[in-house]
């Protein structure tokens, strides 16, 4: 019913604005990741967030169910986590460029590794619930800063922002496909805590690497001049 309502509203809406779009070959778009470490960092934190979300959304409900938690209460817990995610994402977005930095992404990834350590240590219901609530603002930070980072890196590399947005969406999609498949297989073979432990390793690797990249790349001269003119 909701989908039908939205479809009807869109059908009745106007065509929206139009603007010229620069099209680039896919191979050139892929090369953007090699030309900008900021874009590469954005792709890394997006992949980490996508894989983590996929594994958590698969394994945590199953674990809570195995712990005897009702379906309704599982929904309440996930809704609470979603509310925390929304508030955190809005807060990060309000910070603007102060949050869209490599240091913030690296720190959030390392903090996510620490929070994942909770469910590596214990799968008791209170621990799992606390984990869900604590991981929400960290994932929100990773996802919220990834697009501004990607856009900045694209501008600095002299490529349209749409190329970076496309790459980020491709990486996010691949990560959300791989996460449940690999996480589920690992959990079935070695247990849920092994799957969460693998996520800890991924988060530590991404966080450390992003922090080692150092400060974000300096703006190109023409970009700095444009920003100064705008102010």
C-alpha cells in the first residue's frame, strides 16, 4: 500500500529540473579510485559499513531468536537502533566539513571494531542489545561522511562528483551482497562469534589504513579559488 501511494505521488509530480550530465567511460570512472586517496578511503568505509550491516542484520535477529527474544521485541530493538542511526546521521551531517574527514572515518572504524568486540566476547541478550545501539551511530558516521568524502576527492581529481557517487553505490551494493553470504557461511562453519571476529579484523584494518593516509588531500587551486569566491 505504501509503495502504491508513493508511486501515485511520483506519477502526479512534475518532471523536476534538468541539467547537463557529463558521461565518462566506466573504466575511467574506476580509475578515479587510483587517482584520489580520499575517494579510496570513502570506498573503504562504505564497504566496511555495508559488510557490517549485512552480517549484523542476518545474524543478530537469529541470535536474539535463539536467546528466546520474541519477534516483536526484536523489532523494537532494531527500531531503537534505527532511531539512534537517524539522529547520529543528522548530527554528523550538521557538522559538515568538520566531520567529513579521513581522521573521523578512521576513528569511527576503529571504534566499530571495539564495539564488535562485545559480541565476540558474549552473545547474551543484554550484550547484543547494547551492541546494536552502540554500533548504530558508528555506522551512521561511516555512511554519512562517505559521500562528502567521495565528492571532495572527485573534485580534487578533476572528475565529476557523479562518478564518485556511482562508485560508492556500486561498492555499497557489492558489500551488502557479500556480507550476508560470507558472514552466514562463516557463522555456520565456525559460529556467530567467529563471524563477528572477522568483522573486527576488517574494521581494524580499514580504520588503521584510513588514519595512516593522513589528512585529506589539499584542494586544487581552482577549487579553493571557487570556494573563496562563493564565500
